[in-house]
C-alpha cells in the first residue's frame, strides 16, 4: 500500500470514528519491528520463548481511540498495512470496543483485545489523562503447536504522534 493510500485510509478511519459521540484521537506511528515469536501459550502471562526479527517493507501504522464524555476509552482502532502485505493478517484495519484496561501501571494503562479468531492487540495509553498512545503491539497468526507452545507474528507500532 502506498503512503498516499495509507493516508486516505487513515482519513476515512478518522471520520468513521468521529461520527460517534465523544472525542476521537488519531495517532500515526512507525513499525519498529516485525517478529516471529513463541511463548508457552498460557494467556496474557505466558512465558516468552523468544523472537526472530523479520523484514519490514512498509513502516506506517496508526491507532485511533474513541473517548466518551467521561474520558473513558470506548473503542480502539488499529491499522498496519504491512501485516496484509506480508500475508500475516486478513485486513489492514481492525476496530473493537473495549470495556477498560486490563493492566494499570505507573505511567500507562494497557488495553488488550481480540481482533479476530487468530489475532489480538495490546495498546498502551498514558495514564496522565491526555489519551496519548505510547505503543501498540499487534499479534497475528496465533498457532498452537503439539508441545503446547504458541507461535505468532508480532508487529510493534511505536513513535506514535497525534494527528487529530
């Protein structure tokens, strides 16, 4: 996907979430890494078994938050065209509603959610009330192996700057 096509898609994304009640915050970033990883397969707190870096050809990524009047994140949209280009994802853009963070840490809140049956994401948002997105990790092609371990592709979206 060309940079122009990505920007057109990002603008469409901004207007689609802007039509809902509340405030929409849109962030553009760059893919810092694409990896083939493995873990023990036991949920959020699975033990990491290591990753191997994979090539990246298109580094654009985006995250959009839909915030209600009380400042709560109601939905999150993530976009990584590279995942489709590499055949790791069925589509470049995913949107899902969220109920709240699963993890509260000093400096950030983490939201984790499924994108589809074999994909998930984690988005870290600053806990200072600004709604600033610190990072997004996208996980595609979750596959459980015969030994109980799980393999997956991990995309790391970093250097996110607010564009709207």
